[in-house]
C-alpha cells in the first residue's frame, strides 16, 4: 500500500506599501452635457498583504486558500476624489478556497471540485456628481464533478450555485440603467477532448 502524498505550501507576502502615481481621474466639466474628461492626476498609496496556502493531506486531495487585504487610498485631491477616498472597485478584503479530489477508477479518473470566492465591500466615488456608491460584499460558489477517460473528459458543473445576486455595480450609474449582477446560477455539461 502506497502512502498518501502529503505536503503543505504556504506563501505570505509581507505587508508592503504600494504607491501609485498618475492615477486616472474622470470628471464632467461644468456646463457640459455628457462630456467626460480623463486626466492623470491622482496619487494613491497604502498597505496590503497576500496569503496563500496549499495542502495535500491525502493522495488525490488538494486544498487551497487565499486571503488578501489592502487599504489603498487617495493621498491627493483630484476632480472626483478627495484625500482618503479608496480606489474605485478595490475591495479591502478578498478570499478564496477550493477543494479538488481525484480518484482512479479502473482505467479512469473521477474528480470533484468546489470553489469559493469572496470579494469584500468596495466603493465608487464620483464627487463632481455628488455620488459615493457603496458596493456590498459578494460571494460565489462553483461545483464540478466528472470523469477523465484520458483523451476525453466529461463533467457536470454548476456556477454560482447559491444564485447570489449581489450587485457588482449599483445602478443607475452613467449609461447603466439598473444594477449589474453576477451571472445567475448556471448548470451544464462539459465535454473536452485532448488531441
């Protein structure tokens, strides 16, 4: 009996300070209708770190996890940002996790995979329109199971299996008339052939 392959890989990016200059800033000049001016005017800086972990506790089983944190914010005023405003769409926290299990079955390989993704709260700031849009945290869970025949792989999958409809962008916003949501739950079958 062969022993399971067991291993741990851990990567930690030390907390580091990011400094971003000439950040693009878009604004609407007074008295114009629908004219957008973009300039390289801002400077953003802050601290952040990333952590990733990979575990192989048993043969055929792989577990992964990631975590990210940042507090990047504007350090100068621009046409649409004030000092202290966060960078648009950048969540302060993000995380992911996955489970991947593969097991030989005769001459085939069966597999099962689950993925989890989390994006924390974020913000979009357009001060010349008086808009500060708070974007809520959102999660997504995807599943896949199938059989690998060597040159052919067949699997069933489900994306956004809990049908999370948390908005990616809250409308109305610019030309967007209503909320932009994550792709709704999707279930299907995949057939792949390797040549």
